[in-house]
């Protein structure tokens, strides 16, 4: 008998990653999509198209799990508040089951990533853990008492909206806040601070790329930082310090054993994490600061996809 297989789909603010996943969490037949603009219909059509591509390679899949950048009512599968994609109010599970003719399971994308890291990754075995996913924005996931924590109405773990600067810039999307961790320390923030640094330091590698007409993105800043450019490294240090301020609040409030950092921006590695750890060591309260581990995601930017697959493999009982 062949092992049970499902499709896991992780949808972020700018891209989609999916694949066929078996019970050993082995991934094959990966699919990728970039959002090209458009409204709700275009977003949902793109998700369906990605599932159908993966399904064509593995027609025996039993179910589909989705991680989406929205609050999710896990009882009904309906999407609530969504900062980055026009999903609010969509009866997501019902709609996708109608279109795909398969069982569908759905949760917030960062909850899905936390689930994967807790079951088989960097937070495995922890009773109390937090996760931050750094990409277009910053998502969050929590495990408290060994289980995913969603709060009273599914709105818990919005850790990207911890305020780190009360007079900071307006947050992204539909968030009414200012100075949220998301606007200060996301992958988007790396690109924004990188562009400002390139203007200030025209003779740096970043400055030369700007003069050559390249868009200064978080990925480019990270690449140049790993290549040794001091200006780019300074940007990652700044972002890491801001990240550490946010983590300090999480550590003081929740006393987790481990804080996992994932998402595309974790490509910065220790250039990002070391400044964050330093700030936590300086500012968090004992004993939490001395006991917490701040580590990169074991599954990298595939954590959300794998967590979505775990939901489907376990038929939503997570």
C-alpha cells in the first residue's frame, strides 16, 4: 500500500509555495507562484491553479492543506482579517472544497509554520514556543502547553504587530498601528533600509547597485551582506536589533523555551540572529533571557507548506 499523500500550500503576501507531501514529510512536485496583482478572484484562481499542477503529478492525493495570511475560524474554515491579500470574508474551506473536490484544511500561514517546526523541526519537544516568520510582513505562531494557541477568537499570535516604536512609521496593509515589528524588521523593511543606506553610501556595493538601476530588495541586501559589504551588513544588524526588541517583549510576556525565526528573511542567518540575541540578552528579564533559545527554522521557508500538509495528514486535528 502506498503511503498517504497530501498537498500543502503556503500563501504569503507576495508568493505561493506548495508541494506533494507524504507521512514522512518528504516533499516532491513543488509548485511556485508569484502574485501579479488583481483582486480576490485572481488570488483564489492562482491557488487553485497551483493545487491542480501539483495534483497532476500526484493524482492520488487525499486532501489539501492551506496556510493563508489571514485570521481563520478553524471551525468553519472562513477567513477573517487579512493584511496582505484580499481574503477577508471568504468562506475559504467551503469554496476550495467545491472547486477542488477534495477535503480541505486551512489555518493561518504562520500557525502552519509553527506547527511544522513544533512537530518535527526547531521547536520539537517544546511545551512553550514562539515563531516569527519574516517575509513581506511578519507572522507569528505560538505553542503553549504543547498545543497551538489561537486565542479566544482565532486572533492570537499576531506577533508581527508587537509595537517596537510608538512613533514609528505606519504599519502595512490594513493594520492601523505604527511602529509594529512588521514594518520595522520584515524582509520588506530590509529592502527599505537597504535603499536608504545605498543613498547615504553611494560608494558601497549597495550604492553601486542602486546607481546601476537595480531595485534594492531584502534579498539583494542579504546577498551583498554575505559577500562582505559593510553597508549591507549594517542594515542586517539594524534589522536584527529591532527584531531583538520585539522578541524581548515576547520573551518577557510568555517565557518560551525557544523562539524560531523563519520566512524568507532568515536567509540573513547569523548576520540577523546574532544582533537579535544580543538585544534579548541585554533587555529581557531573568530567568527567561538566560534560558530561551533563538534559532532559525529547521524547515526554512518551507515550514508553512509542511505545516499545511500536516493539517491535511491529520485531518485538521491539530
